[in-house]
C-alpha cells in the first residue's frame, strides 16, 4: 500500500449507510490454533463487538451480520448448541455496552423457530436497546435468502389486485424497512454469497478479504470502508 493510501482518512460523508457482513472463518481460525470450533466462535463474537463500535464511529448507520443460516443446522449438534449458548451469553454480556453506544438491535430470519432460550434472550435484549440512535445492529439469525423471498411472496395479501411490484417484495422481506446494503463484506477469502441477502444486494459493492472473521476487527473494517469510498457506484447504469 502506498504511503498516500496509508494516510488516507475516512470521509464520513462517503461512508456506506448500510454494511452487511458474511462473518466467515471462525472454525478455520480455531483449527489453525489447535482449538475447538467453539473457541473460534467466541473470538468471532469479540470481533463483532469491535466492528460494531468501529462502524458506528465511522458513520455507518446499519450493520447486518450473517450469524446463523438455515443451512447451519446441519453442523454437528454439539457445535450448534455451543453457538446458541454463545449467542445468549454475548447478548447478555454486551447489552450494557451496546446501550451506552446507542445500538438498536433487531433480527432478520425465522426467530420463531429458534430455541426458546435464544428467543427469550433476543427479545429481552431488543427491548433493552429500544430507542438506540447510534447504529442499528441487524443480526441475520436462522436466515436463508431464498426462504426470505418465498416468505415475502407468501406474505402478499390474498386477492391483491394488479401485478406484484418490487416494492411489494421488499416490504415482505425480513429486513424491511432497512435500506439495502451499500457494501457487502465477506471474510476468509471465499468468493460466494452463501444465500445471504439475495434480493437486497442487487446493487451492493462487494469486498472480499482473506482475513478470517476472528481477526477482522476495527482496522480491517477501516480498510474495507476506505476501499468503498474510492469506488464510483453506478448501480447498473
């Protein structure tokens, strides 16, 4: 990287309003260190805490993170239980700090299908963080992009007159009324979207890094935001 780029400053006026992140690499990070997968997920939770704070300070208004997909249920049962336990613990432990930073919490996905303890903790934390104005943290939980679109179509009023519009679909998505992501970040170097925000990322800028999610913290987010602000977004025009 040139010295000029090393000194480049983030421009709040060019910050993406909505950043989405595919948090990938927890298990590889753990394997590389000879640790159980749960250790990777735990460090990944600490990365999320750091990234929420850095995103807020950079002027990002919404941060959506892919925490648990509909496909993740196929992972070993012990690992799934560890993820659920970690999620509940992280929500409890970070709630006070999130409130102090003005974080508004919401979830996208079929939360009603999650274990009762997870639903209860999620609902309690959302209530505690109501009114946050610093940044919206949207956690995609039990989320699948194709399922989301199917659910949006099925939510259309029976007997609707006229053709279905893009706005009709958008209003039925789990993420409504959040704006579509300006920037989609994927960690760990994988070049795929993994059934995440298929409708919403139609015009998003993509940023892929080889950094594994547990190592992706504030400085790595800064690199992604600097890369974004250098781009000329055309949105298909």
